[in-house]
């Protein structure tokens, strides 16, 4: 662990710019991180250095667990941690900044340094990361509807510059050159897979350099393909590659050499696991393959970042989606990733195997190896339906925005980042019977006629049409769910909501009433008298509440949603994220102990589709992330999976 010899004085100039940061002179000369091209190595504070790093994103793990996870990363022999910085978290709206609580990046950096880890910082602005909109703030799409993202479009770079200036000012004391833990800062993110606007990448480089000088090393990361580095490579920025297991390591590193003949070898994203989508099998990567490829890389002297070492959770609506024109696959709430540390931070056999390999190349710290934390088995909780979303009281409690207009507006036009918008209109008295309703929906809509569910539209399944019987003069409702903005590929400008609605090929004249339900948190005092609701929810979503008691210190637990339909769960007001056991493979939502308390706890479900009998839900001590019944031929249907759209 290093002693920080940092005396920092900041004065603010007339333009509000920080004009002077004085650092203890000894500090300045002693600390630094650079490339020794001659000897193909990094130099840390002037001495040869290589890192084995693990990715862990502070925004996917409750702040109370940051130290625990970082310590476990160090205990595996790793000497660095890599994190993205999520722009959308820190600037939730144009005039709002958030750097406290779970967005307290500075505290994360402090803890990393205290736990003897260097930091590879990946500030984006675009981060992919399987996060909503690749970490970009959704309001960019509200401000500039035809914005050219990740390009030199000044209407985009204007906002990027504001974000980067804010961030880089805050992290300046944490740069290695100032005695802090940050040794490297990434420019953009796998840009060669997206575009070729070199004016943009050079501008980003200069914007970052202007703020940090040479106090940390700038780097890029691209897939190990010559075609990818062609546009991903940025002059004067250290180019690195990424690749996974079961591959010829030498060959991959040769790609790096094509663009950068000398310097240390680096794999910036080595995949010990993989991401998973709803309606797909849970992805796994074999431990033996991870150990072999890691050993191959380290034996060549390479520095490696393991992506992910601890994945965590996409709480609330933070999960993104993959896809392009015609395909759409939203990601799970869990970001367990089959990583060496599980979603709950428990070590797996993969963890110990990686530790063995790393110990051949780096000294293991004198620390005890971690064990799994105890988990709570809090049994079944009985839930009572207390509010219907569509009834006046439900609207009053949860609606965030209500707008009337002649055409449907997108979520972004409504300034609503997430989850649900209800679109309502009346059908004229003259339509043929049955009529075909065609609605371009992003991403999923429950369609109600006269308050009765008649079908589901789904972008994932390319279902945009539904037939309506006796349409004349009836009330039409579409409850549209944003399942997560695309985080990768050319379709990044992923507006949500309804873009086109036709009945028998004619545009519906409106007027439309649009109601946005934000539902980021729920009031822990939420109450109401019991309603009757079970089976398929033909008359719309219900909010259910159940209480449970924990005696003693709360432990992590898992909410088993098997038997329920689709929705979002809250514990003590905190949003645990989406559940969708009908789709799988994730059946349980991770409930971290810091969200719980000794004594009475409150569980709330906003269930969109189906309420089982009995209305119970279990808090159990084991996760189920890889339920396979829908994907295998085993015929095991014990989880009561219904017809899926
Ligand atoms: C530190 O450097 C500044 C200017 O570079 C100089 O004025 C000052 O005397 C130095 N302080 C010490 C303690 O060496
Ligand atoms: C791996 O790639 C290198 C360089 O392209 C090549 O020389 C070597 O034969 C390959 N090894 C295997 C096992 O294919
Ligand atoms: C390792 O740590 C333990 C407990 O802190 C201490 O007793 C022991 O001397 C240390 N061993 C070495 C080699 O530093
Ligand atoms: C709804 O609840 C009633 C009474 O508890 C029960 O008889 C019925 O089977 C339930 N329906 C469904 C679809 O579960």
C-alpha cells in the first residue's frame, strides 16, 4: 500500500476553470506511469511493471460492498481494478450531477488505493457495458433527436465536453502522476467496431490530455482484428486489444503489433465468462479454458484485464440490449457473467484457478482467501394486490408525466428515461371487423381494448400486428415497456415507445393521451386494501405488497420469481430490477443485505401480466440464473412456464 503524499490546492479562475493544482514537488517527480517502448514494458514510478487487473463496475454493486469486492480481487493476486464510468448515472439530466451514494466514484478510487489496487479508468463517454444506451444519458436523444452519437457532431461533442471536464476535474488528484491509483485512462471504447471518425477520436484524446497531461497513460481497446484497429487506433494513444478463451494468443497480439510495433502486450478485456440475454441459455465459459489462455498470455509477459472479475447486478432499469435492424435482445438484470466472483461476490472454482495461475507471475498478497458469505432463507412472503396501475389511485401514485397530443410521442419526447408509458386513444365508430392494428413498438406492448388485454406486441419477436374484433368506438390502450436501450452497434439511437400506429393501414387520428410511469422507487409506506387479482391480468398491471421479518443481522438473499409473470420488484423502496421468469433463464433477483433491515421489511411487486395462486414469493439462499427448461428437451416443466411472447 502506498502512502499518499498529496497536498492539493485548487483555485478557481474567472472562467470557473481550475487554473492551478499544486502538488508536493517530491510527489510529482516520484510518481508516474508510462510506456518503455525500448524494452516493451510499462514503467510505474520509473520501475518495470505489469498488471493483472479485474473489471468491477462500482455502479453494479451496492457501495457498502465495494471494499469487500476490491479486497477479494486483491486476494486473487490481481494488482489492479478496471471500471467504466457511467455518464448517464452521473448526469441523470442536463442540469443535474450525481457523485454521492452509489455514484461516489471518488470513494471507490479511495478504497481501491487503500486495498492496494491500481485503477484502469474507462470514462467513455460511450461504454457499451451491457448498460442502457451504452452508458450515454437518454436525454441526448431528447435534446437533439437526430444526434450523431460517437462522432464529431458538435451537437454531441458539446455535451461530451461538459461531462468529461466535470469528471476529469474530480479525478485529477487520483491520477498516478499525482500519487493516486489511476494509471491508465481509456479513450472511447472499442471505437473501431463502430465508426471511423478520426476527428472525433483525436478530439477526445486532446480533450482528456488537456485535463490530465501526462499524469496517467491514455489507451484504446479494440477487438483483435486488423479491420477493427484500423479505425480504433488513435495516434499518441496506447493501443491494446481484447479477446477471450480458446484462441491463439500470439496471433491475437500480432494484431496489436500491426499498429504498434513496440510496447508491452495488453489484453484489455479477457473474458472469463460472458453476458446473457432474456430468452437465451445462461452463458458459461469453462474454467480450464480460462486458466489456459490466461497462462498463455502471462507467460508472454502481457498485462491483462479480466472482464468481468465481478459482474454484479443491473438494478432498476439499467440493463441494456443487443440488436440491430430487425433483432432485439435485452440483457438480464443479473450481470453475474459467470465471473470468478458471483453476483453476490462469492468466490467460485474459477476464482481459485485464476489465483493459481496469477501466483506464477505476481507475488500473492499475505491475505486469507475469501469464502462465500452466508445467505438468508427468509421463506415465502405472501403478497397482496393493493393497487391497479390503471385505476385513478394507481395513476396518481405512479404517473410521472401526462401529455395529450395528436400523435404518439416517444419516451424521449416525453422526457421519460425508463420503463412504462401508457398510450390511450378512442377508435372511431367506422372500421371493418376485425381490424388489424399495426404498431411499431419499442420494445413491448400489452394491448387492451375496452380495458381487456387482447394481445402482446414484441420487438424481440417481430410481432407488430394484432387483430381487434368489433373495433368500432372502443377504447384502445397500449402499455409500452422500454426493455433497455441498445448498447452496441449501429442502432444506438434507440428511441422508445410508439413510433407508428395504424389501424387497417390508416393512421389513427388521435387524440392520444400518454401517461408515463417512472417507478424508480416506491414509497415504503405504500398501502391499500386488498383487491382480487390472480391469473392473467386482463385488466392491467397490479401492485402487490408483502411484509416479512428478519431477526438478527440481514444477509444477502435471492427473490425467487418462478410462477410470476413479468415485472419489477422493490424491497424497502429499492428497485431490484426486472424479473421475467416466463422468459428466463434468470429466475432469482439478487437482494443485497444493505437493502434489508432487522425487523420488518417490505416487498413490492409491480406485476404486468400474471399473478399465481397462491400469491407467494420466496426469499431463498441460492440463485437460479440458468434455468434451462425452455431451451432443452428435458421436458422439465416444473416451473409452470406458460406460452411466451
Ligand atoms: C516546488 O516547486 C515550485 C515551483 O516548481 C517551487 O517554487 C517551490 O519552491 C518548490 N517547493 C519545494 C518544497 O521544493
Ligand atoms: C499461433 O499463431 C502463431 C502466429 O500466427 C503461429 O506461429 C503458431 O503456429 C500458432 N499456434 C498454433 C498452435 O496454432
Ligand atoms: C502474514 O500475515 C499474518 C497475519 O497478519 C502475519 O502473522 C504473518 O507474519 C504474515 N506473513 C508474512 C510472510 O508477512
Ligand atoms: C384465482 O383465485 C381463486 C380463489 O382463490 C382460485 O379458485 C382460482 O383458481 C384462481 N385462479 C387462477 C387462474 O389461479
